[in-house]
C-alpha cells in the first residue's frame, strides 16, 4: 500500500463506490420504471406483467421475473425496432431509452415472484407427454427436445435461450404458433422457426402445459439456504 | 394369301421394335443408377484414404462402374425399438441404467469421465439417430479388427476407447457395471438388427473430399453458426443449475487428441448431418469441412498414447491430412502445449 499515493487510493475507492452505486441506481430506476412508467409514453410494466413480474396467465402476458437480463433487453430492442412484431409492446419499448430498457431488464432479472394461477391446469397425461417432448423431442421428424437448448427443466441458458419453467400456458402456446406462422421471427439462426414448424397442435399444448406446471423457482434453489 | 406372311413380318418388326424400346428404357435408369453409384462411392474413397478410424468405413460391393448393370450398394435400413419395449425384468433394469449413463454420463459414470461431455452429445437421441453414430449400428459391427489398435476388439473394448479418448477419462474395467449397462442398452437398441451388417446411418456421413481445408473460412462459419451455442471461445455453455447444456468443443474440458472427433473428417460428417441442432444438412459441405477444420485446429487434452514426442505420436497415430495433431497453427504446434489427458489428478 505504501507504494500508492493517497490521492490514487481515494480515486480508486471513489471509483468503486460510483460503480457500486450506479448498479444500485440501475436496479432502482428499473423498479420505478416498472411501477410508474417513464411519463413519455412507456406505460407501467406492472399493469400487465404483475406487481412482481409474475405475468397474467389468463391473458397470456408473460412472467418476466428471473428471465435473463440480456434476453429481456434484446426483446425490448427487437420490439422497439420491429424485429419482434407486437402491437402492444412496440410503442412501449420504443418510448424507453436504451438505458431505461437496460434498467428494466436488470430489475426483472433480479426478481423472484410467486407463481400466478393458471385459469385451468392441464391433466397429468398431457403434462407428462410435454415432459417427454421437452426432454427427448421426436427425432423421427428431426425435432430436438426443448431442453437441449433451454437447459434442464427449461431453466434457460445465458441470454440466448430463455427460461421456460413456470411460464404461463397461453403465452408459450401463442409464441409457438407465432413462430410457426412467421409472426415472430427474431430467433437467432432461425432455430425456433425450424423447430416450431415440426410441432403439431397436440405437441404445442403438451409442451406449454409441461412448462406451465413447473415451479417458478427450481426446487433445488428453494432448498438452498438463504445466505 | 400374302396376308399371313405380311402379318408375320409385321409381328417380327414389331417385336424387334418393342425389344429395342425395352432395352433403351431398361438402359436409361440403369445409367442414372451407375452415376449415383460413382457419386456415392467417392466420399468412401476419400474416407479410406484419409481416415485412421477404419472402423467406420462403409464397404461397397466392388469397383464403381465396372459393370454396366451394377446396382447401388443397398445398406439395410434399421429402426430401433422404442423405450416402451424395454422389458420389465433384471435385464430391463440394466438397459435403463445404460440409458441413464448415456444421458447423464457426468453423474452415472463419473469415475471414468475427465471432461464436461456426455455420450448423448455426439450420439444424438440417446444413441438412436442415424448418421449420429447410432448404438444399434455399432453393436452389430463388433467384434471387429480396428487399425486404431491393431487387433480384434470386442464391443466392450470399443466402449473403453470412448471413455479413454472422447470422455478424456479412464477405461472402465471389462464387465464393470457401466460397460455392462451400456452394452445392454446397445443390445436392446439393436433388437432384430442383422449381425455384421453395414447398416444405413452407421457412424457419421462421409462427405466428398474437399479441394482444400480453409481455417480462416472455418473461423467465420464457426462464429456465424456454431458460437451461439458453443461460445466463441468453444467452451460451451451451462444451464442455471450448472449442468453443461452445450458441450465444449476444445480446451481442457473437451474430447482429447485420441478421440475420433479430433479427426476433421469425423467432425465434418457429424456437423453436416446434425448441426445446428434441429437443422441437420443445412450447412454446405464446404461449411462443414471448414468449421470442423477450425475447431479441430484448437488445443485439447493430450493423446493418452503420447510417447513424449509430438512428432513421434503424430507419426504413430495421427498421420492423416485430416488430423491437425503435431501440425503448426498460427505458429504453435498442436499437441505441444496440450493439457494432460485424463481426469484431473487432484480428485
């Protein structure tokens, strides 16, 4: 330590403090934006996505809590510039500045919401067919299991392959049909376009039912001690 | 009264005409067939010339085009039984354990594994998928002589090689429960397959030999089509619970220099048929060859047969234009700085 001048140490400490505060500030901004909107055309996220980001299963509004921040940011950018086609989200995302999009993404990635109730739960047989499809796919028609990319139990992989576990039935169903019909096409390498084209309606129903049946927070991490 | 003779002439001309027409008609598809034969054999020639992994050679019936009427080599098609046919008895239990080893090798055979891979990474659909080195096709091809080790190998010995090389681990002892389980699972998948047959879909497809292998183009293809899942650094990606979802393709946690996949022709065939996942046969042959060249020109764990000299080890085990071991890439000789083979010593 003696080799460093006092001003340098103070500057370094100040720098760390600023970095620490700015990430806190980012998350705080994200919460404020989610609750209040930005007053420039971006409506409050909570109005549709729920107070903690749990979504609205009956309406098919997706849960956002625990999704990867990079993924959320990418989707907001894609809504804004029309790469992801959605009449509700396009003006909202478009009204958010890039910094605000990042703040909202960071906020929701850090949330853990209790699961919102599905209007109707699927029967066990459908769920178990979905579980098999998610794990093994159907290679007789070149269909990989969903979890080969979305990770074990659909917990997601990094910023590219979103978490599916605990997502609501209506949202998953609608997205798969949108991929199929080319209404959604912002998938890297067109992986989802290719995969969804191989799914029939019964398989879409089963996969959606399976992921909606999973807990929002994986059992293993629930058992983990809080600290 | 000339009518009958005239009739006979007409009949004769008609018959000759019909015979000619028939012969021409007969020739047309046959010519097309022999062209296909030439095409389908050429990659096999490339394979025979280039690959040290002789076990995968498909064998044609004879020299191409030598007989006008030669038929394309028909390799029997086989469909393995579904899991629901696994019997509910002691044998069935072993088959199920074999399937569990295959899918989750990291946990169920951990004492023999020295990297981040699992069997199902390279043998897609639990060892069922044709052109992804399916287990049912391998099972009926053993015992077999392998030039890789110069003697007749049993199926268990073949699988020991998978652990030593592809899994960068240790050979399970013969009749170890892990090998018995994998053998049982393979035997189950091969139910009803003819022994000794060169089944269609065995191993990985043999692509026509390329004019050149382009490392720089391979790096571009890799960045565009492979890096999304396997990472620009080739180290793969893991899920939220730490499970490896996309396997590392090079480096200390991937297959070692003795693995079949470290040979560019094997990696190119696998990539062509199966990558990106769910989009098999979407890469051009050139893309598959060059991406394979790029990823098999990276450092990976040492060949367990390493003699102490990279040059000697190359001469003994890697003497192929499709094998980069011992070759200089960006001024560094591959194999010279390899991480040691086998599981980390501290464990």
